[in-house]
């Protein structure tokens, strides 16, 4: 099998690349990489493998210099004679920013970039599978506190927390527009956080939010709302397992399902490790408005937030002023909204077609192996572009 992979330097794509490179039934993996030169692209690939000291096989892993923003990307791929016998295209590339200032870039990458790859892929005479790495959260924010099925998405009538999930919904629709169902495989991971192995997580994405919550300790979120979180290694293992399995469906949730967790359970894990910090205190989401007013020195005297004065004093001391707190809560905003949704994603299709995978380890259990990495995260830096 010859594979064309986008997003190979990212969270999911990087893990898929390393795992696929170890399979004997994969002959070549061509990696689309944004780079200044071939040498630069090779250097970026080496970094992907260096994270966990994996072997980089230069004969098997071949960089293809290209950019999703390039108007001529489709033509460049069509003209590349090395890409004429690709059997599987894995589109993992995406701009995952939750920041509204990046909405235009997110749409150009996740919709415009995808279509350029699709226009090339549909010309391939050997194409067997187009694997799209989506997200289960394309179901939107209108569904709350229940199990979400694969057939409920995409739905153009739903509202979204961030532009990212909207563009991933549009992406699924584009794929079905350009390709026949028998060539489509859509994997929708739920919330990917950390790794269940006792190794450095491939990316601090999502871990940043947990680290920030850990430092704040006073949280305006429902502590018992369900959180469907899976580790990176489980996600990659499931996606690759399904890729080589005899699939009955075109779309799968890669999710925790019954192994979902809660903020309360995560807090207990954090408290056991960071026992020198104030105890966790969860308050109503409506209190977030009060907190933001307080950071701007606009909260009136006698407000109910002042009953947590010990936490306010702690914040000012630890974060060295209210301006940093404003940055943190701005970056944390969409994560808190996702946490309030209480969505659990049904994974029965995954377990049916890949029974040996089983359910993932609950996040509040496996994340204990990553506490020393959480401890090192710069939460202010992460808040700038969440």
C-alpha cells in the first residue's frame, strides 16, 4: 500500500505516520509538508520521529513540499509522477485554533485546503480509501447531556462553539460531494488529551486547558458534566486498526463512550499530584461573567464572587495581576463551553468492527502518567493561541 498523508507534523498525523511507518504492508508514505525546501521538509520529519526516538526510514517516508493555502496545490499534486499510484489518502491536516482571530485561516485551511486535496485525489486511478480525520464535536452545541450517534452529523442547522468544528463539518460534506461512499472513511475522534503511555505527549493541545484549570482551582463549570476524552495512542491505534479492517460503515466515532470522565474525576487526579495548591472549587458557569468583570476592576462591592476572596487573592499572587487572568480566561472560554455540553459519543461501531480495541482507559486514570509534563506547561503562552 502507498499512502499520501497530510498533517504529518501535527498531533494525530504525527502519531499515524510513526505507526504506519512500522507496518510491513505499507510500502511508501508520501507526506505533504509546508517547508522552504526538501531539506527543510526532511528536518521536520526527523522531528516527528525524534519525539519518542522512533526510527525514521528515509526510503519509506518521502516528503512532498506543499501548502494547503497554495492556489496551485492541486495541479502540483497531479503533476507529481511519484503520486500516481497512491492507494490511500489520509487527510489529517487542519488548523485547530479556537481563537476567533484565526477564523479566516481556519476556514481556508480546513475547507479550502481539503478541497484542493480532494480534487487531486479523485483523479487517482488507484485510490481505494480517502481517510478524513474529523471530530465528533461537529454535532454542535445544541446537543447536551446525552449520547451522540454518528448518524446525527453532519447537520447544517446546528450551532457551533468555534469555527473549527463548523469547518470540520463542512469538510465531511465536501468529501461526500467529491467521492463515492465506498472510498470514504471518516474517523471522528472525540477530545484527544495526552497519552496513556508513560511518555511525553506528542502535543500539549488540550493538556494546556487542564493545566490551566489546575492552576486556577476555582472553576465556573459543571463538575459532573460528562467529558468524552481519549488518549492519543488509543486514537491512532483505533484509526489504523479500522483502516486495515473490513469496515461496515463509512463513519466512526473514536471516543471513550462508557469510559468517559468528568471534571470532578480529573480534579481528584490533579489534587493527588498537586497537593500544595488550594482545593478545587466548582461554581456555576454564570459566575464566569463575574470573574471577567473582576479582572477588569468592574465588579461591584458585595458581589457573590467575593465569597471566594481566598481564591481571588491567590490568583493575584500567582498570576501577578489581573491582566494575565484576562488572557487565561479568554483562552479558556471555548474549553469551558465544551465541558458544559455533557456530550458522550457512541463508539459501538468502533467496538463492532474492531472488537480487540476495547474501550479506552478513562482519562482521570491514564492522565496520572502525564502529571510531570502538565507541571511544565507554560499556561500563559498557551492561552495566546488556544
